[in-house]
């Protein structure tokens, strides 16, 4: 499977219908799950190196429509990492304090520190998505923000933070099923939000806003369109992209500053 197929090329005009939502990459579910288990082991090893090195950071942006699978991705893909080195940030409707600042203020504060992986469950992209669909900002402001996002992400990269952005791509039918499941299963009632229905009927408006947001794909901060109707394939593809990224970052264990053969651990007697 070549993940490049799912990467939005820099400068590319995006039409979401060019990507299938139910792609399985040619794997069966069993094959996919077995491969995912292998990737998870490797990912955990690379994460430890990143943490030990503490020179670079990785920022992962997750965006999706409601019930698109952001939470499931966090649980499945990032659940295999050492929690010490991962920071998950959930961005909700901005508070009064946050609204009193520029839209990147709260985002920058959550950028991952060196040695760690930051996961944005929703992100600065909400400020060119939900805000656009609801006409809270005009086209000129949206365009300005897209430019500001490009500059902001380039600044992070220049300062040692690598960035990968995932759009979890589901079909309207899949969303309907998942929302219905939240109604049918009482252990999922807490996930049901009536407001999601109002967003659902704005499907085409969101498609347009996402297609514009995805044009911020660059070589250093690429967007991937992840077919997400099948949860196991979504997790597999995301893991594969992350693994390739971590290998490319080549984190190294720091050089030892002592000769381990010369160090003697003192014997102690505890009474
Ligand atoms: P789930 O998919 O499980 O429902 P969620 O991410 O939708 O999780 P919620 O608390 O249901 O979490 O929703 C968060 C809400 O905050 C979303 O409707 C999102 O559009 C909104 N939001 C996030 N950032 C902004 C922003 N900058 N401006 C306006 N609304 C925002
Ligand atoms: Mg929600």
C-alpha cells in the first residue's frame, strides 16, 4: 500500500469525491488487523527514541465530520504509545477568553514540546470550517486565515516540529449509521448531540470548506485524506503514515556521556 495515494499534493485543487470513503487498500480485515499490531509495536519503539532524543516534536492534526472517528483514532492508534510522551488536545467551541485573542493563540499554546507527539482532536482548522459554514467569517477572512495557517505551520516546522494532518473521510451513509448507533445503544447515548444533525444537513457546505482547507497541504505539513468508513483501515493507514514519518525524522538515542563499565552501583544495607 502506497500512502502517497492518499496525500494531498502541494498546490493541488482538491475534490473530495476523488477519494473513496470505503477503500480497504486491498487488505482483508484480518490482514489489516495483523499488520496494525506490527505497526503498533514499531510505533511505540520509535516514540521512545523521539522522547529520549528530545530534539524534535511531531504534531498530528485530526479533522473529521461528526462521527468521523477522531476519538476512535485517538484510542486505537495513540493508545499504544507511552502516555508520558503524548499530549492529546481537544478543541471545542472557544471560551470567552480564547475568543478575545487571535484564533491561533490557544492552538500555539498546545503545540507539542520537543520529544513528544501532540495530537489535535479538532484544531485551528475549525476556524476555517465551522466558522465558514455558519457565516461567522467572510470569504476574505477565511482566505487570510488559510494564509496565516500556512505561515504558522511553517514556523512550527522551522522550529523543529514536524506536522501531519489527517482528514477522516466518511460517506453520508456511514455517518447516518454511526449517529443512529448512538441512539440505538444506550451506552452510546452520551455521544449523541442533537447539534450534529444540524451540521449533517450542511454536508455540501462542509465539503466545500474542507476542500479549501485541504489546499494548505505542503511538503512539510501534508494533508492525508483517510478513507474512514472502515475503522480498521483508517487505523492501519494512519499508523503506516506515522511510522514512515517517525522513521524519516530519525530520532537518535542521545550519546552516552559516561563509560558504563566504569560506573559501580554502590552496595547499600537497609536495616
Ligand atoms: P464527537 O465527534 O465525539 O462528537 P467532538 O469533537 O464533536 O466529538 P463536541 O464537544 O461534540 O466534540 O464538539 C466540539 C464542537 O466545538 C464542534 O461542534 C466544533 O465544531 C466546535 N468548535 C471547535 N473549534 C471551534 C472554533 N474554533 N470555532 C467554533 N466552533 C468550534
Ligand atoms: Mg460532536
